[in-house]
């Protein structure tokens, strides 16, 4: 068994390209590891913090005690989902058109 261990080392000395190949594989492993770290860091930075909520137009007044959890702007109306789950439908002028209770 000890002879097998020394046999591959002698073969590696006889073929100098194997040392170069070993260096290339090591460099590739390091670069791939750094690339994975960079991808994880980019995803963490881009997806880590939630997207900021768009500001509610000044003409829209929410019902007493309600806060906006989501705001959607459509062509003719604005939809506001409150923290309690209530869905409020406003027109572009800011008038409440409809509401849906959870």
C-alpha cells in the first residue's frame, strides 16, 4: 500500500502537466467559491429589505384607525389593503368607491 502512495507521486513528477492541472483545478475552485459568495451577497442585498411602500396620494383619506399595508395603482382607481385586511377601492380623485371586509 505504501508503494501505491509513492507511485502516483513519482508519476506526477514525471508528467509536469499534472502539477499545472492541479493548480488550475485549485484556482477554479477558489473562483467558483468566490462567485457563490458574490451571488449570495447580491441576493441578500436585493431581496433582504422589503420593497418600500409607495406613498398614498394626499387626496386619499383612510378610515379612522386604518393603516395601509399595500397600495396598488391602476388606470382608473387605487386599491389600498389595510393592516386589518380590509380592501378599499378609490377613484383617481380620491373618493372611496367600494370596500371589502375580510
